[in-house]
DNA sequence: CTGAAGCAC
DNA sequence: GTGCTTCAG
C-alpha cells in the first residue's frame, strides 16, 4: 500500500504541469495598452495573455497588476478552480502557494478570476501566484469583492475599463510562510476609462481588514497612491493630461 | 461572487 | 501530488 502511494505520488509529480496551457492553442495577447502601463520599481515586468504585472521578488508578489476589461469578456461560464502554481515567467519564481496555507490570510486575486471566465486559459492564468496577495478574509470577501463587482458594472456601463491594482508594499510589514510573503497593510485599485479624447480615472485605497463603510468613502487621488507606493501611474500619458486627473477626485464621473 | 479545509486516492 | 465535497462571508 505504501509503495503504491509513493509510486502514485512520484508518477503524478513527474507529470504535474508547471504552466497552464491554452487548450485552443496559442492564446492571443490582449494586454493593457502601452499608454496605461505604470512604472516598475523592480524592473521585472511580466506580460501574460490577459494581464501584465510588475513582480517584487523581495515581497514575493506583484507591486501592480494591470489589465484591460472589455464588455464582451464578461461571461458567466462555469469554471473549475485550478491549483495555484508558480509563475513560469517570473525569473525568480513567484511564491509557492503553500506559504499561504494556514496563514490566516486568503490567496487574494489581483486580476479577479471572475473577470476572466471567457476562456479556460484566461481563467487559469489568474491562478499564477504572481497574481496573488495575502488578504484578510473579511476584507477580500467584503468591500474588495464589492469593488470588483462595481468594476464589472462599470465595464458594462462604460464599455470597457483599465484596471491597475495590488497591495502597497514596503519594509517592516508582517510576512507569511517560508518565503516570507509580505502581508500588505493597504490595497489600492485604480480604474480608468477613455471618454473621447479624455481619460477618466478613479482610485481607491483600503486597509487590509474588514470595512463596513461605503466604497465612496475609500476614494482617494492617484497622487496619494503614488506617494504610498512610489509607482508612477500613467507615466506614458502626456504630462498635462496626467497631472489633471491624478490630483483630483471627481466622483460624478462614475456611477455608484 | 470571494474563498478555505477535509478526506480518499 | 489531484479530485471531490462541504462550508462560510
């Protein structure tokens, strides 16, 4: 019996895929447009087929994940959750999912699996651990989930948005697991859309814990997120345009 | 929707 | 290791 189990384990381990593959062949790269890419403080940018990220090896997670969400990508296909695996495109390998086991924290998606149900590959891709951060259970299932649902609503209403999101990474924070995955104290999300020649954007900042206050009360300027993260968002856009919408909060541009 | 955890194989 | 079921916010 023991021999059988060991043999079974070896067999399975040998054939365990280390990457997700597109069943339909080569999936297209549908990334966030160049104009919307933030700066990278780590220099390690990874482009997946349906999202782009900047990985921080020091903190064993992304400092940002950016993706475009189109109206026609919002489907309700039933998908089976795959296992979280290390991102083969991160040179140093992203964190092993076991760091999170019994840590008390969720493996919180940055690019939500719920936004990527239109294909099996797109869905599976969100389960690379480079797209995962330690999130408080009540935060993830609560106001963070509420914001993700709101982003899907805006996607339908405004015909597509761009999303940039992650935890705020810095020294001195708690960590979990053998690889010391940093537990962010804050999470941010920036949502932008085109409106003719204009860009409209809104930014949110949350503590990594349960919140019972409204989404609106968590709206901040993009400047504020830049101060906390050291990341330059929308650096590829003309300065005049960038300065204008990064320093102000205009709630009227977004229907809640 | 967002997830964890236990158990058989 | 995977597959399946059960459970919670």
